[in-house]
């Protein structure tokens, strides 16, 4: 995507092939800063501290983290300890495990002297593939958007509600849930997006609003509790979100609050779509209740970050001193509440049958979990 007339991805290798650079997402929308990750530890810290975030980008960064580790120790033990360090960074997005498994499986058969170059090549491929996969998600979603727009039978904008940030910042480029929005906008369809702020870290307010604004897509920021009201009053034509892990039966785990939006959409007969790359499907988990849910520092709830009038980024406290807080970062939306899954292989029902029809090679018992 373009930032000030220059095309960016969210992660890219440096010319010398010894490091990667990423956009520091903790500073957006107030500052656009690039960070250099030179070793395993800096890649792991970037994921942990949410310099980079979003399921596909977490996977891509982990792949480069493992590749960077191979410059230092390309032994079997080096692979295992880099894998463990990266795997421990964040628990919910399954793309992390997918990318680490993919690299480990390719590197172990090689002699150590070949591993760094092979890991570097594969990490780059994972990034390129993610861009293509997200582009395909965009195309599949665009068909649904066209249908919804045609069905409105009036020349009014298609009103779409999204939660968190599932845009290009969450992937390598394009995004998942936002990819069809960008494609519809590029195609000349009038689209208006309701952007949930997405407390506590405000990925909607900080990242989705910034992305959509840069691309010229009409949008309005709303607090997280507004969605139900908008849906009751006919102000939402469809909802679309991303997912950090999708089970074999189509349950989706996404940013906390997604479930409530799906319930409101069901109650108001509004389509609730979930966009995902194949790397987000966890075929080893059937029931969404078995997905590990990240619990983060309560300080993200009792405090909030923003820019003051002098333009300085500051954190301020919004709860009484010592207030205990609970900070669950994700929730599970059962398949029954999902109108359809939008994948890189097309659109399917959120069910085992629907997923297996699109991914026949992953039918029960076939292939690694
Ligand atoms: O905690 P985050 O910012 O990593 O959470 C991101 C989300 O929940 C996204 O919606 C999800 O990763 C899907 S993005 C393609």
C-alpha cells in the first residue's frame, strides 16, 4: 500500500540480507517510523511488544526471526531454541506456529551450512505468498460486496462495519477483511466503513482509521458499543472481520468484542463475514473453546495512550489507582454466527464441510495437523 506516495509492505529484508525492517505499529497513527530487526531476539521482542501484530504479519516476522537465528546457530539445537523463543511470543494467532513449522520442516533435512540461505529464501516466499493470498481474499470478498451493493437497489454507499485491524498492517500487504473494501473502493463502488475503536489497544482507531484514510476510503470511527445500535437502525449492510485462528469446524477466534458484533448481526439479520488466509486455519482444533486466549497486562485497560496538544505521545490513567483489571485479548465466534468464510480459495460456509470442500487435501486424517 502507498504511504506518502511510496509503496510499502509491513516487513521487508534489507539490501545486505542481514536484517529486516518493519513499520513500528505502536507509534501509528502519530508517527511513521521504521525499525530494524537484526537478530532472533529483536524479532521475538517485536512480536511480543506489538511493534508488529495481526496474525499473518506475526507469522511472517517469526519466519524472518528464525532465518536471522540461522546466521548465528544453524544446528538442530539452534533451530529448536529459535523455534521455542518465537513460539512463546504470542499464543492465539496460529499463523505463528504455521510459519515456524513450515521453516523447521524445510531446514532440518538440510546441512547446517545451507540453512541460513534457505531460511531467508523461504521467509521471503512466505511474505510474497501472503500478498497474493490476501489479494485473492480481496477478489473473493469483492463478489460478495458487489452482490450486496446491487441488492440495495439504491445508489447509496455500501455500509460496512469492521472490528480491530485486519488491513494491510495486519498482513504483509492488502489485509484480509480490508482487502475487499480496498478492491471495492478501487472499483468505484461507494463504500463507507464503520470502524470500531477496539479497546483496549485501539487497533481500529489507530490503525484501521489510518489505513482507510491514507487510501481515501470513507470511514467513521465509533466506540465499540455503537455497533448494535447502528445495526438496529439499518445503518450496517454487512460486517467483515479477520481471524487469528479458525477451527476445522469454522469457529473463529478474533480480537475481543468480535463475538458481540456477530451476535448483534445475527439478531438484526445482517451478514457477518470472516476473511482469512489458509494459514489461519488450525485443522488440529475442532472446537473454538480449545483455542488459547491471550491475556494481557491489565495496564492496557486502566491506562490509555494518545497524543497531547504538544504532539507528545503520552499514557494516561483512566481508572482509580490500583484498580484490578482483566484483559482478555480475543474471543471466539461460533461458526453458527458466521454467514460465510472468505478465503484465498473462495467463499464457503463456516463449517467442516464448507472448509473441506475448499481445502480437500486437509480432510480429516490427511496431512500434518
Ligand atoms: O492483537 P492483534 O492486534 O495482533 O490482533 C489482530 C486481530 O485480531 C486481527 O483481526 C487478526 O489478526 C486478523 S488480521 C488479518
